[in-house]
C-alpha cells in the first residue's frame, strides 16, 4: 500500500454512525475489562469514595495501518533485544561506568545504584533475574523510501498494557468481523476488508515469563517449607488495575500459581525476610488471611519505577528489603538501571567500542546490524560532542527530543523548548539528559479516539508499536528462558509530543498490517 491508500482512512462516519460505534465500543470495553479506574479529577468531589467506578480505557475506534515489514522485524528482533539487555545487566563494571556519569546529577539513579551496592556488599542470594520487557518503535518515513523500524525506547521495568492491548485487538477484530449490514460493522474501506489484526499473545507471553521464574525458583527455602506465590508490587491508587489483573488471572487460572498484590507502601508490613536462613527467603502473609504464610518466588514490580514511588526512606528500605531477599526480582535494580535512556544512547553511538558485538558475542553479525539499524541518532550533551550544538541551535533543536533518566511518560522536553530549557539549568547538569532525533511516522495517518471521559477526537495521528519479551537468566549469563510475543499499539494526536496511555496522551489501538 502506498501512503495514498491512507486517503480517506478511516472512512467518514455520520454522526449517528459514530454514536453507534462509540456506544458499542464503550459497552464492549466494560463488558470485557478493557477498562481503567477513573482519575479522581474526572469525578465530582467525594463521589466515588468507595472506588467502585471504572471507565473504558482510552481507545481508537478503528485499527491503524502499520507496515508489515516493520512489525515483523520488531518481532524478529525481540529475543535478541531481550538477550542484549540481560547481558548488559551481567556486566556491572560496564554499567557502573555509564551510571557514574549520572550519579552526581540524578538523585534517583544515584539512590538506585546505592541500593544495589548495599545489597552487593552483603551478598545477593538470588542469582536469577527476570525481565518483562517492551521495546517501543515507530515506523520512520524519510523521503520516498520504504518505512523503517526505529526504536523509541526499551523498557525494563513495569512494561504495561500487555493485558489491555490484547483486548483492543479483540474489540477491533470483532468490529471488523461483524456481518456486513450489521449496524455495528464499519463503513466500507479497502483496508478494513484486508484482514484482521495479527494474533496478540501479550498476556500469555508475560504471564509465561513470570511462571518460568516461579518454576526456576525451585522448592521453598523456608524451614518448615511453605507454599509458594508470586507478588505484584503495585502503586497506591493505581488506575490501570485491569491490565495487571489480566496477567494475574492467567497466572492463577492457567499456571495455577497464587498471586497477591502488595502496595509498595505495604511491602515492609506484609512481607518479611527470614534472617535466620542464609538464603533469605521472602515470606508474605495476606492481610485477609494472616495465619497463612507463603514464600515469594518472584517479585513483579508495577511500582518503584519512578522517584514518586520512593518519597521516604521507608520506600528505599522496602526496595532494599526486596532486593536482598531470595525472591527473583522482575527486575533487579541493576536491570532497572540498564533501562536508563543513557544506556540506549551509549549503545547507539556510531563510533567507538562495538558494545553490541561485545554483549551479543556469538550472535551472527547480520542480526546485530539489523538490531543496530533500529537505533535513531542519539547524543550526549558533552562539550566535545555534536549533541550540544544540535540541542542549542533553535533550528536543529526542532528535530529532536531531550530525555532524562525517567519512565512513565511526561518527562521529556521537545523541539523548540529544548534550548531555553537547557539554558535554564547549570551546564554541569546537562549530562543527566540525552538528545534524540525525532522519528517521523507517516504524516497522513488518521484515526478517531474515544478518550476515557467519553470525548471523541478525530484527526491526524502518530502510532507507536511495542513488542513484549521475557527473559530469565543468571548472573553468569546463562539464559533459561527467552521468549517474545504480543504487542501494543498506542496512537496519539500528531500535534502531541508526549506518548503514554496512563499519562493521558495516547489511546490503545491495534494494527492492520499492509
Ligand atoms: P518514557 O520512558 O517516559 O515512556 P519515551 O522515550 O518513551 O519515555 O518518550 C515518551 C514519548 O515521547 C514516546 O511515547 C513518544 O511519543 C515520544 N518520543 C520519544 N522519543 C521519540 C523520538 N525519538 N521520536 C519521536 N517521538 C519520541
Ligand atoms: Mg519507558
Ligand atoms: Mg515510552
């Protein structure tokens, strides 16, 4: 399909057709758990004091076209990316050098590193690590070449939306498959008749990674032995709970593993490390059944990725408490730090040491160069580098985004705002940021978004593809499980710089490959 085939996509909707589609999508979302808790700001003061309400997750009414070659390449590279990020984690010395650049300018990174060193001094008792990753991309279009796959970022902690993305795919597939003439079917368009979105196994893949870690943990290390469980460490007031429940339901229903949710603020109250046992097993007592005790095999973090989850010294104590326990962490602090944007910039350096070949030793060079092809240009802001000039020049700044070492959306500085932003802080702090060239997806894509307050927006959009992967490895670099499967498409208005569904910028979408 050429870009002209986007024309008139999605097909126009009469007001009545749009209302019908919106109602169908809204009801489908609640019926099937494609939902989020409403933001307190969406509700009149005190109106949901028992927190019973849910609303549809922000979604697009139509699937978005996405180049098949880019989609397939992203899937093909995922287990290689998994391996890369696992192997960097095994090289503490290399990582330490990258992190050293950030320590005096970024308190959060410094404190994570310090927490790691505290545990290292005492000695880690668990040599397995689990990664549940999501590699994010856009299909970059330049002049009249075929679109190419470019990575936006790689996430090593709390990679979310695996649960909900499989549901959006299901919603769009049902809408596409409804019999012609059925009032809920889409108006005709060649793209909508070209097929349905590809299978989306994100829930199976992510839960499969957690189950692999649970199994690899082995028997209880407690005396006497205890039943085993997985815990999800979650944020207080989390709105994206249904996404997380999709994974826990799969773990309990299919894998038959008990799963418990522990708010990060309750970690020290509800879990203990058995100090008298050298392996330091982590035990958990559910508050609703205090007489039962489980041993935790795996700690899945859906919190602790941001400074906002570490506001007190007690939060840091909880972090160290989990890290020093025998439970397998998803992720360890080291693996979280490997997700820093700075690491991605260093990997993408076009000259200097060949980090990819070092970490992917034994991998065939063609695969390594395919992975390298997914990097967009990235720069540090050192006095000697090109990045500083590109960032400070108002013209070149327009083609860039400036990123700090943060996750979860809403942290970047874009385009024309970059020069003044940099000038507003001491030059000595610039090394905490990386400059990245903007990826440019097809300019003429359109879609209709149904936001979670019911607002409907139609316009030019940009889509970001995420591919999920899981890997379980030990500190010597031995890989026990390496899998990919499932995807996420997030779509936002073209004029919006930021991304992120939870941060309120994008909507969940699915792909129609062309
Ligand atoms: P976070 O870890 O906070 O999600 P990202 O690197 O994903 O940080 O940046 C947030 C959003 O900014 C992305 O979802 C994307 O919409 C936009 N963005 C980031 N880097 C680029 C880029 N190189 N080109 C275009 N958009 C980008
Ligand atoms: Mg991220
Ligand atoms: Mg992101």
